[in-house]
């Protein structure tokens, strides 16, 4: 067994080790990455050849966390790991987006990268190591890859940047970004911030890149140590250079004119470009056209890409006629759906989001039960992208990884604007009805509008914009594009999404498809994005400037009370009898939990009468009897020596026969009392030893001789 180990010194006393040659040796490449007691096993397997007709990179990346890694059982009936959780999918996407652009353009063999968390100590965060593990597995394989890369998390805590912080350190961070890069270039950025400046974000990216350079150098050493500097040979494309030249010569001029025509209709523009290709095919011999159809489509795609890029770089003309800094027309509307607690329509160009807000109670919290994280979410954001939004005629088969990723970005953009200790559970749902450009940024804008329409007292409105890039000659000639179209994303070099308030950035996501992206270009993109965000915030303010003062009539009303910890049981009652009774009698929902040294009681109802009735019941149960106070009590039982009355919920005392009336009574019934009657009593005293209550009714009525004197 030839085991090779390399060590990365982090400079703060911690180390990362990369080991290969011990586990999963039948995979094309496998490594174990370890930091402290957190360990990840990464493997890569690529098919020997490509499936005929494949003209893309069929890459699959899966990140999974084993519950046994943290000494836990999975939940559910089967007690075994099931489908990937949202957090696992998000980590998979982070790794995928960093790796995918670095495979050779002509490599089309199915490739599977699997990263598993096999040990965890709950201190170090494994997601920050997943990209390094995946890249190292590729490095020790013979799979062609233009890496290595690595990923790190950078957090700013108390003004200091930390690389790969612990779980505890991250809790106090105002910047939390994941950055992936090669030794030369930034490839991917994603994270959330607490309204920080563009320069602060750039500084975080620079700190990340310096750490990544060290990771990449160690991987190059590992690659050499295992003898994998030369990768496998392959031939996944058969090209016809004469045909490529012919397609270019006969279609480029027409495609270039279309690229400069400024057609704002997406479908008309697509049809016009398609017509150029069809015209070329129609001029060919039918047999040649049938035989070479796939190649012609591929070569014409390159023509479209070149035409679009040349029009922008040479003449500053975008596909829809806009300037590079220009944002498409925006219109929005709130209170569109009368049945929702909050709703908004946000339309920017040909991208449209219909977003709703639903306000819920503690019962609506999302439970989190993952290998390393357990807890509850009170702010949810779900993003849906049905096929009709792009005019596709196909069935919708549920959400995919893209929907989860886009929804998470919008959630991170908005979540820090929800007030602390907000009593409601908030669910935002964005349904994309049209799409040509960033629908996740439309979700952020529509989410802001819908939250304000719902009366959620968000701290500040948030807007978002997607920036693009067209560059050549390693970035020496470039154009940064504001509010990119779908084609500008597909055919361009960058997709840089930035969200924020008037005071700073709240979230970002960036993917790069080209080498040679300098920090100068990134700074220009961020500053141009700032101007775009401010413009969009102005449009939002034209629709609704601030949150509504009150909730919609159909929204639940919630009151949160705190009670002594030792009274939680009194509110719940044996087997939940009392709390269930409160809910049945008042129509309100009552939830109670222990938070530190107090009990937190959340009462929700759709009308004030129910809410007040439930509040009164809980206050009654938790009220501490005070000597001298007068209480309306209920007769619970009749005895020869008096009657027992309940003067506060769950609190009973004896009203002695001698304390019922100033007149001597032979029986309690002589006073006209029976079970179920109500009677006012005054608490005269509490026995310090027994805790028994001394109650009196007669002190509340005049003495007979006093009346006679009058």
C-alpha cells in the first residue's frame, strides 16, 4: 500500500492533511482530507469514453454527510440517510460551479465526484473543505482537469478576517463568504454579509485567494508524488474544420447584424438567429445537412457567441439595444393577491416574479435535523421555476438543485433584514412567471415588496442585480454588463449577482467562466452593481416606501409572553389538558417552550376576542396570588364547613362558611350558593407554612348594622 500524505499549514496552529492511497483505491482518484477530527473522503470516477452525441460536460457532484460521522442516528422510520438535504445540495453546487469550467471543452465523458463527511467533531466546518477534497481527488486521478482549485470560507469577526473559521466563530461574523479559485484566478464566490461595502467584499476575496494559492501548490506536489501529472488521452469530438469555416463565413455577418439590431423580444430574437442557421442548412445538399446537422448547430452556436461578444466589445451594442450600464424597464405592484398575507409582482424586462408572504406561528417552524446542525428555521424562502416561464412545453417535475440554490441566495439576501425576536414565522414564496435574466434577483426585489406589503417591519428594503462580463485577451479588453439577459449569461464570461440595501451588500454569488479575471474588473463590476441596485431601490420605493403599519385582516395576530420557568407545567397541565382546553375554548393557538430560565408563550389568533381570551387564561394561570386583591371565583365544591372556590386558574382555596356572610349561616346552601356559581372573594392571607389561602366574601359587602346606622 503506497500511501502519500501532504500537509497544509494554516498559520494559526491548525493543519490540513491530504492523504491518498489508503481508501477507495478502485476509484480513478480518491483522497481523505482531514482538519482536526473532521474528515472527508472524496472520490472521482470518469467513464472510459463519452456517450455518442454528447456535446457537453456530464459532470455530477454529490456531497453527503454521514450521521455516524458525528455519532448520531438519522431520523425517520428507516433510520438511514435518505435524499440529500438542502444544505448538502448547496455544498454540492458550490463544488460543481468551481470544477465545471475547468474541464477541457472537448471532454465529454460522464464524470462523478463524490465527497462524504466521514468524521466530524462539531468544531471545524466540513463544507469549507469539500472543494479542496474534490480537487485533490481529481489531482491524483488521470481525469483531464485544468486545476487544481480549492475553496475556503472567509469570515470577518470583530474586524479580523478568518480563513475556515469554526462553527462558534462564524456566529459573530458580519461577512461569511465561500471563495473558490485556481492558483491564478477567482472562480466562484458565494456568501452573505451584514451590509458591508464593496471594498470589504473585495478584501475578503483577496484573503481567500492567498490561502487558496497555498492549497493549490500542495495539490501540485501531491500530483507529482503519485505520478499523475500526465492525464489520459481521449477523443470525444470529431470536428470538420472546413465545415466550421464555411458556417462562419456564410452566417457571421448576418448574425452580427442581428446582435446589433436591439430586438427587445426574446422569442423573436431567438427565432431570427435560428432563421440564419436554417437558411444555411437549406442551401446544403439534404444528405449533407442530415449527416452534419449536429456539427452545424455546434458551429453556429459559436458564431452566435462571437457575434454577440463582438457587438458589445466593438460597438457597445447589447442584444436588446441597451447600453452596458442600462437596466431594463421595471414595474411592480403590491397587494395583488387578496388572500395572501402579503404579495407582490416584480417585473424587470422579460423577468417576472409573483411572490407571496405567509405569516405563521411557532407551529410552522421548519425543523432542522442534519448530521451536524439541529435547530429550527423561522424565516423560509422558496423559489419555483416552472417550465412555462421560458416558454418550454414540458411538465414540471418538482424542484431541482437550481431552485434550491437560487432560493438560498435570495433567502441570504433578505434574512438579516427581519427584526430580531420577530414573533412570526415568515415564509416567502417566489413563483417565476417569466425569465430572461436573473430571476433570483427578481425574487429578492419581489420578496422585499411582499414583506413590506405584509406589514413585516423589515429594517431596510433590499434589491439585487446580476452583472455580466464580456472579455478577451485575458481581460485586457472587457465590458461589464448591468442586468444581464439569459443569453449574456450563457454566452458571457461572468454571472455576478449582488444584493443589498442602501447601506451595503447583504449577499452575493459569482461564477466565472474565463481565466484572467483581475480584481480591477471585479471592483468595476461591484461599483457598477452598486449604481444598479440604487436605481432598483428607487423603483421599489415608488411602489411602496416602507412596511405597512398593520397586518392584513386575515393574518394571525401573535402575542408573546414570558412566564416563570416553574409555571410552564401549570400552563400545559397533565397530559396537555389545560393548554388544549385553552385552545378549544378560545379558538387561539398556544405554544410554549423553555428558553433559558423563562417560559416563552406564543399566542396566535385571527381575531382580537380569541386572542384576548387566551391571554387572560394564561395570565390567570401564571398570576401570583396577591394578598388584598379581589378575584372573581368559581364554586368548585360544597362542604359542611364552607365551599372550595377557584379564584385563579389552577388555584383553589377554602371560603369558610364564616367568611361568606356577616349573618351566621347554618349551611352554605343557606347563602344560595351551589357548584358552578361565581362569587367575588378577597385574599386575606397566605399561610407561609402550608401555602393555604384565606379567602373572604363578607368583607366585600357592608355589615348589616352599618346599613342600619345609615
